[in-house]
């Protein structure tokens, strides 16, 4: 099974790194996690991948979004752009 073909994103790069370090990868990871959730019911390996991805998503969110007081307008704008970009990437595939 090739995850990139299933997900339209290569999530293995940040899974191997053990870190999501930018907003675009965070948004890509969120989309991939939703798709993996559907696929994980049929495949235990996919379920393990989804759990590892969700841990990275959680860690990124805790680091960058948990303290609402410190979230800036620029950060929100960057998030919106990343969300749009990740969504458009799916359409292109």
C-alpha cells in the first residue's frame, strides 16, 4: 500500500522526522488523518499510521495553537492560506 497514492500527500516525511514543523504540513496532516480514519477500519497498519500522525498533529497544535492569548492575526492568516492550499492540492490530484 502506497500512502501517498491513498492520501495525495507524502506524510511519511514528517512521520519519519517525528515532527510537523509548519502550518501547511499541519493542514495536510489533518486532511490525511480524516482519510486514514476511514481506511483504518480495514487495515491495522493504517490505524497505527493514523495514531502516529494524530500524535504529531496534537503536538503541533499544543505548541502553536493551545495558548489562545498568544495566537496572532498573522498566524490565523497563515493557517487559512495553508488550509486553502492543502484543499486545492486534493482537487489537483
